[in-house]
C-alpha cells in the first residue's frame, strides 16, 4: 500500500524483496530513525503546509550533509 504522502512528493516508492529486509532495509531504517530524532519528534505539525516546509528543509539539510560526508 502506498504512503499517502508519496503522490505529493518527489519520492519514488520502492518495495524490498519479501523476507530479505536485513540486506535491503538497513540504510532506510537509519534514515527514518535519524528523521524521527532530528525532525519529526521536535515539531508539532499543525497543518500539511507547515509539515511540508519543515520536512523539506530537513531533507535538504540531510542531503547536503550526506554529500559533504561522501566527498571527504
């Protein structure tokens, strides 16, 4: 079942192979955990516009930091 936010974002949903989550899901689980710690649990999202702005800002910062770490 697709997430309700996927159609409104620039995300592409990809399903992992059944019964193989350890090999394919570790990176995703780490990103989700980091997102919850750094963004979702620190804000009270009153409406979709605010949530979209905050999450979008977090994604841009996260991606910039990830690119910086990879280039060093």
